[in-house]
C-alpha cells in the first residue's frame, strides 16, 4: 500500500497544497524541482524544514501546488505545508519540537492579512490632504 499525506499552508493570500508520497526525496513546487528554483532567497526560505531535519525527506517525494499572493507569501505558505507534511509523515514529537523552537510559523499559519483600504484616502490609514484656504 502506498502512503500518501496531504497538507496545506497559508500566508496572506497564498495557499500551498502539499502531497507527500513514497519516492526518491524530490521536492517539486508547481512542477519545478526545488534545486533549480529561480530565486535563491525563496529557495532557502522553502528549504528551511529540510535543513532542520535532513534525514526526514529521504524516501519521500513532495509535490506542492501554490496559488495566489506574491513571491515571499508563496514561499512561506510552501514551507508551512512542507513542514506540516514532514511532521505528519513521521509523526515524531521530537521533530515538532525542532520546528517549533526554530520558527512557530513552520507549523502554524500566519493569520496576518493586508488591512483593507478605506474611503477618503489612498490606503488603509492615509487620508487625502485638506486645504481650508
């Protein structure tokens, strides 16, 4: 029987869905392998869970589909989905402690959203200038 684990991660408006199955240890984001991901900072951000637990990804193929948001929002959603998937695959409390001590957002979605624009201004708080003369 093939073991499959599905997880998700969110950040701002980005949503990442990860599928983990038995394999060779390859991580793909939107069908692009993590090794050849174009932006280096984004690649390092995504690979944090793998660097914290290097042996954890061996024998697991990870396929992540991410939509919405910007580049860094997507990266943080992907790392959350990846860390959650690794944790559910191994079901190891020691691994959970490693992830939580490094960064809580590896396992918990960051619920912060952009504050919406209000009338009478250019943004959420900024107001148009007034002139009385």
